[in-house]
């Protein structure tokens, strides 16, 4: 159970971040379903890596990627299309930041695993 505590804590923090971004901060992004899709991805990654496999880095990077990706996406400047309508790429930036953090966590976990086997 102690080996899986990082997974459970990461999952709880991810759920708190989702509830914070989805409801109180809704006016910042205006997306109803997309934060849920990212939450489902995060729950899947954390469940497999943190709870089943007892990895430590991937769940942390997944949770941090969700939170940091949101704020990086908020830095995106709204642009205008030729017809005068507004364009917002926040969801794309959030998704790319989030998946980059997950992949980075997986790569670090793999690299650390190989180093531990050599010792």
C-alpha cells in the first residue's frame, strides 16, 4: 500500500484540479467537456502507472501536467479570423502541454528504471 500512495495522492490532486478548473474557473476557458476528457486520460494513466504498477514519477507528472497545462493554455492570446470572429487555441495548448508532461514522466520512469537495474 505504501508503494501506491503516490498514485492515490496524485489522483486526489488531479480530481481537485479538475473540480477547480471545471466549475469555479469556467469563465476563463468556457469548455464543458474537454476538461473531463483530460481528466479521464489522467485517471487512466495514474491508475495504470501509479496504482497498478506503483510508479512514482508518472502520476506526479500527470497531475502537474494537467495543472500547468491549464495555465500555459491561458497564456494563449485570443486571435481573430478574417471574418472578425474570435479564435482560441487554449484547448490545443492544454492538450499538448499535458501529453508532453505525461510522456516526459514515462521517459524519466523508463530511464530511472534502467539505472536502478544496473546498480
